[in-house]
C-alpha cells in the first residue's frame, strides 16, 4: 500500500515535468491572449451555426449520438478526479518546500486562498492549473451534445462555458490567488456531476432532485465565500498576488451565481405551475386530507 501511495505521489506531484512546469507564451499551448479570445469566439460561433443549421433544416428529432456522451462524461469525471488528487498533493508539497518564505505572515490554510506577493506561474500547482485550463476545452463538447439533442441553446449556457475558460486563463496569466481552492472545489463537484451524467447515460435511474443544478449553485456559492476570504486576507496580511485579476474573477463569479439562481427560481416556479394545473395532484391531495381528518 505504501508503494502505491509513493508512486501516486511521484506521478502527481514529484515528476520532473510537474515540478519544472512554467507557464510561458512560447512554450505552453493555448497560453496567448489571441488564442484565448479566438477560441472563445470560435466556440460561440460554432455553437450558433450548428443550432441555426438544425433549425433551418427543420431537424426536430435528436441526432443519435450512441455512447459518445457517456464516454465523454466518464472521461471528464476521471480527469476531474485526477486533477483534484494532483493539485491536492502538489499543494501539500509546495507548502512543505516554500513555507520558510511566508510562514511568518501566513498559515497553510491562508496560502490556499492568498498566494504571497511575487508568486510566479511555475511549479506543481500551476501545472495542474494548466491541466485544468486545458480540460475546459474538452468540456465544450457538452454544448455540441446538447445542440444535437435538440435542447434549447441559452445565453447562460454559452456565457458560463466561455467565462470558465477565461477565468482559468487569468489564474495562470496573473498567478492569481484563490485558484487552488477554486480548482479543488470545481473538480470535486465536476467528478460528482459527470459521474452522474455517466450513470444516467448508461441507463441507470436518475435522481429525484436536480443534482446538477444544485451542485453548480453550491459550487458558485462556495467560490463566492472564498472570494470574501481572499479580500479579508489581502487587507490584513499585506496583499495577495494577482489581486487585479481576482477582482475581475469575483465579478464574473457573481454574474454566474445570479444566472444560476435565476434559472433555479424559474425551474421551481415552472414545476409549481405544473403541479397546480395537474388535476390528479389535487385529487390525491384531497384524499390525503380526508384520511388525515
């Protein structure tokens, strides 16, 4: 058992490629601003083109995709678990190696939220942040699957996926504080969400409550609370690295939270209207009242 743990620790936090990683515009794929904006624009245009094409050809039935969505969900769940384990082990190793530099001003828990000033985007933690950034492009296939299944393409859907890529880029470009907590919480939630997608895709029973929406709101709420922690540490502990990018990140997280809350409220209002209009619900409620009496 000890050899397995040691092997995982090596491959997830001590491998030379991980320890020696450096975010560079010339060496890291997808690391330029032009690539970022071009890829987001291409994603939005391709999604709109695909959606409009199906509308023009009056394709009302879902396009059969076979096991592709299930395979994608399984891959995303496994990638999320790998990133979660990798950045957790890497954070522990990074704290052990660098705490001599900042231990007088911060505790390990505070380091998770607030990088010391002068932190560079290199080393173990930023390697996994880069892997997380790349995995956001793989996540975009969910939009393609949704369009081909003839589901409604909403502004919030395109906005969410575009902003997640943008924020992941900011984390690396400005060595932004808070990203460790954000990646840990996001990959943990995504492991559950994509695991659930895979569960349903292979024909197993779905949950009796909207697990995906609830997980997303929980994630955004936790991120918002963490942002408040960063703000407090920034003013009390002498500053956090990448605070300018953090301000933009917090605004975008707030916008995403409002979008999901709006969707959540509309979903519950729609359900309540359906229940009120269904006569079987009224009759069954009447029977229950009579029994109670």
